[in-house]
């Protein structure tokens, strides 16, 4: 079973946002070496996979509008979402080492990534 994450963002997470986040993670980790990540849309765009060296490291589902801030507080009580949060995007990463790349890509997005229901730690 994969690791489940949610990203709360002011704008919908699309292939462009995932591509930019993946590129920033790739540059930070691999520099100029290493094969670039591949973005692979599935099921008419319902899922976007990020593939590194032939291995899926992240699967991102279509974003959904958040109906109400109170719903976020109910579902994720320990999370303080960005003030302008309007979008909820579910994502899955594998538990093998490549999954850490997927988590890093989610963390690089403009929003708050919640992995396994655990709120991110904030530095003071």
C-alpha cells in the first residue's frame, strides 16, 4: 500500500506545477547529472505520475475544490492550511527509497503537504 499525502494549495496543482517542483528537486538532488524526471499522464489526465529512471515515485490525482475551511479543520484538525487554500490534491508515493523523491516534490509545491495525515513541522 502506498504512502498517502494531501496538498492544500491556493491554485489547482497541474502538470506545470508538478513539473516545476520535480525540476527543482532534481536540480537539488542530482544537479546536472542523472536522468530528468518524466511526467506521465494516465486516464485522460486523472492521474499524473512522476517517473525517475523508470520507477514511479509519485502519483498525483486531479485537484478538487475545498468546499469550506471548516471541512479542512474537521478532516485535518492538526493542520493550519494557507489562508487562501481552495484546492485539495491527493497524491501517493511508494514506500521504497524513490518515494522520498515524491515526498520532496510535494513539499516543493506552493502549499502545505500533509503526509499520512501528519501535519508538517514548522520552524519558528
